[in-house]
C-alpha cells in the first residue's frame, strides 16, 4: 500500500490526463458509430479502450487518495445518434495526432513523477501512445494518404559555421533552412491543417452564437498559420502538402456539446503554444524565431478569450490548486 502522498506535479498530470481521456471517450464513441472503413474502425476501437481504461484507473486512484474525481466530459456531452460530421480520413489522421500528442504529454508527466506506481502508470501510457500512433500510421501508409515531410538533399561532407550571418533572417541573404527547421514547419502545418478541419466541423454544429464566433476565429487563425508556414517552405522550393480530403461532411446536427468543443479547442491551444515553443527553441534563423514568438502571443490571447467564454457558461472546471490560507483566516473575523 502506498504511504507517499502525491506531489503537486503528479496531481496536475493525473488531473489533465483524466480530463483529456474523458473527452477522448466521447469523441471515439461517436466516431465508432459513424466510421465506415474497417481498418480505421479497428484503430479507433483500440484508442477508445485505452481512454476508457485510463478513466477507470484514474477514478480508483483519485478515490484512494481522497481527491475529488473530476467531472470532465461524459455521456451528456456526446449524441451517439447524430450523423457523421467527419470523414474516415479525418478520423485516422486525428487518431495519429492523438497518439503523437500522447508521446509528448506522457513523457513530460513521467519526467515529473516520483512515486513508483505513478511512474509505472505514465510509462504504460507512453507505450500505449506509441502503439496507437503506430497503428494509425500503418493505416495511413497502407492507404497511401500519409503526408510525408519534405525530402532534402543531404550534404556530402561535415562543415562548420564560420559566419554569424548563419542566424540572420530579416535582411540580406538568408541561409537555407536546416533539416530540423523544415521538420518543425512541416509538423506545424499538419497540426494547423487538422485543427482547421476540426474547427470547421465544430463551427457547423455549435449551438451558441458566441461559441460559433469563437470557433470561427480559431479556424481563421489556424488557416493563417498554415499559410505562413507553407509560404516559408515554398520560398525554399520545398513542398508544403497537407491532407487531401476536406475532412468535414455536410451535417449540421451537433454530435458534441458546446462544452466539449470548447474544451477540445482549449486543449489544442495549449498544445499549439507548447509545439511553437519547442520549434522556437530549436530554430536558428531569426525570422523563424520571430514568427513563432508572435504566433504564440496570438494563440495565448485567443486561448484566454476561450477560457473566459467557458467560465461565462460554467464549463471551466478548476484544476487542483493550493489552499488560500489568508482567505481561510478571514473566516475567523
């Protein structure tokens, strides 16, 4: 039996994991009702089984630690009778992206964990994310619909930088992109293109006018970022391909609640800021760093407005926090 208390780092990661998996249970359940391709269905079924297992394990863990179980998202946030909103190709790309984000989130969670049982939990989740991504990738590759990163001509010798113009990007001649810079641009294009498709569907079915307007703004931001990154690659005579399928069907019947759609948009905002931060930290051309810094601020302001909208509607579940001892002391006055 565990005698060590959970640390703040462990609680924060477990809470976020519960919220994200409760949302995935809803979205996976609906996609299974509407997906047509048997290979795509098999991958989604695996993803659903993982999310359901995580939710049950976390409920048990929270209860054993006397921590309130989050409400998260549940059956009230999904209409399993609603018709299909997205194509099979969208869903398999979405599952691949889910697995990819799991690699990032669980590796961070594992690095913050101290208790052996929590380390084991996050290690298992990391392995599951690898398998989920592999399964989705196999389907995408088999069907010939995986969009590969651009190929580059590799140098035939090792070289060293001798001029500080290597870092330039605003004036004068720009050096060619580094392979890591190309990789980050490609990855950010794919994420934004997928996010734009997701938000197009959300805008189509959102009940609240304010939510529709907010989602439309997010869709425009994602499209603008996709175009910016694509233009950078195209100026280097590199392809900037995205998914071929438009991804969104004609249905206007909402399969998800406005709360769920706002939660998923908020999660995308957080992921976008994190990925841009990583891209910024690894690029060595000043113009790219400036792009990432500016776009992170734009997403941050958009994310703040989204949280305010969720608070206004009573949808923003407060994460675990420290006790305000000063407020408690005022109660004795």
